[in-house]
């Protein structure tokens, strides 16, 4: 089963993206470099709760 997670920009905190994540035993949060429309640059986006 896959779980829907929300990705938020580390710099400005805006929640820009949603993605799917495996529902395994992973305790660390997902981090991906994506484009942020608010910052107008590529920044790290981290999974929120």
C-alpha cells in the first residue's frame, strides 16, 4: 500500500507538491530538490506530517 505525502519547501515553508511513498518501515522523511514557485528557484522540499 502506498501513502500520500505532502512536500513543503525548506526555505519558505509553502506546501507545493504531493507524492506517493511506500508504506514500509521507513522512519526518515522524504527529501527531494524541486522548483518552488514562491522562492522562484530549485530548493529542497521535505515531507510534512
